[in-house]
C-alpha cells in the first residue's frame, strides 16, 4: 500500500495533494471506512460516556458486595446482575458468560485478520475458510447476546420486592426482569443503558455478519479473483475489528467497572 | 470444469507468510491474556479499592484497544498522516469524558 509511485509525485511544482495520488497511502475506500469508523467511535463514546454521567449521578452501592441485594435505590454491581450461564440455572457464575462472549469476538477478529492476510496472497480457498469462521463467530456472539437479553428481560426467579407510592398509597409489589420503564436490578436508567449500548453494538455485529457474508459470497463467486485484488476483505475487516474494539470498551465500562 | 479451472489460472497464489501469521496469533494471545488478567483483577482485588480497580481496567482496555487498532486494523503500519488523522480527533472524546464525569459528580453532589 505504501508503495504509491513516488516518481510522479516528485514532479516539479506539484504537491502530493494536487491529485492523481493517494496522499495518505490508502485507497479511497479504505480511507472512507476509516473516517466512517471514526464517526462511529464518536457515537459509541457518546453512549458510553453518557452512561458514565448517569451512573455517577446515581448513588452507588456502599455495603459489602457479598450481601448485595437489588434495589431501585442505587446503581447495581454489574457482576451481581450478569452472573447467569445457559444450562446452569441457579448457579452464580459472575461475568463468566460475558467472558465467553468476549473470547468469541476476539477469536472472530483473529480469523478475520487471517482472511485479510490470505486475500493479500490471492489465496481464494484460505479467504473462504477464514471468512466462514468469522461469520460463524459473529453468529455465535449474536446468539449469546440473544440469550443474555432474554435472561435480562425475564429476570430471576425471586424478582425484587419494591415499595412504591401509587396514588398516595404505599404498595408492595415484585418486579421481575427488565423493560424500559422499570427493572428488578436497579434504577430504570440501568436497564435503559443496557438495552441501548449492547443493542447498538449487537446491531453493529449483525450488520458486520451481513457484510462478511456478502464478502464470502463474492469470494466464492470469484469476484475478487476477476477484480485482481481482495481489498473488500480488508475494508470489511476494518469494520469487523472496530466492532470487536467497541466490545472491549463495552465489556470494561458496562460489565467490569 | 476444465474451462472453469482455466479462467483462474492467471491468478498467482502466494504461499502463506508464516512470520506474519505467527505475529497475528501472538497479538491474539496477548489480547486473551489481558482479558484473563481483567477477570483476575475483577475477582481478586476487593471492591473497597474501587479506584485501583477502575484504573487497572482502563489501562488494560487501552492496551487492548492499541493492539486491535495498531495490529489487526493495521493502523500502526499506515502512513503517518493517516495515523494522526485518526488519533487527533479522539481528543474530542477525551474532552467529553472529562466534562461529563465532572458534570455527573456535580449532579451527584447536588442531589445527595
């Protein structure tokens, strides 16, 4: 990429920015993907930073972590909310499932970068193989997220008992799971941010899987062989790595902190 | 079928770049190890040390991000002007972060 012909650039009286060459040493498509991802980074930052603002303007849980109970009065400790794993009902395994999801996404990022490497070598069979693994990784991640959302929405067996004042009367009732109005884990904003941040990221993963499939399909059809290069794999690869990158931040700021 | 084979015969497939692939797997290993360390910190460092925990998590996240963007997205090996065009605008994010956390703390102080 960096080997743009330098002889024509050095022509007297012409600057590198006068056209005809790529001043940033990257093709138009790759450059636009980079700037799109930059704008997308702003969107995700806005979501995560707003999460930080709202969280820091709520009281935190101040007692012992062992004796933590859900309450709409304070922001929950994330590891107490996300402690369920499929097929292990009732077993407390804090953050284990999110950890598995993180590893799945990192692995799919690796297979993607291997597809890009194979594309540089014009190795169609290898691109097909690694793209397929990447798609499988993406679908697995989405399935995990679907399970996690379902669990989050349905809630725990016991739910959370809350006292509310409705029409001037104190009413005791049990909240199960979560929706955009209320949830059993903490303040309404907690579930709101969970749905918006992981949902927006999940939608990115979904679009990524679609794009990956498109590239896989074109590879199988020999489109890139005829075109003479596999740059589409690189461009979609950039997007896919970005999705992984965002998850790294979501994992830290939503689940760990 | 013979014709099909022929139409692709002009494509020269290069052998795998073993060194490059090994390097990519090393990066993947580093990302995996850091994630495992994050888990260790989450469960071994008590919640009383909230600030220590948060700073360790943020540092590790930035290291991971640097590896993903630098190696997987190949930014480290691009032209300098491209690297800076991507990195400098991130200042806005840093500013937003500082401003919003400051604001959040003020709201918290006013309310409680």
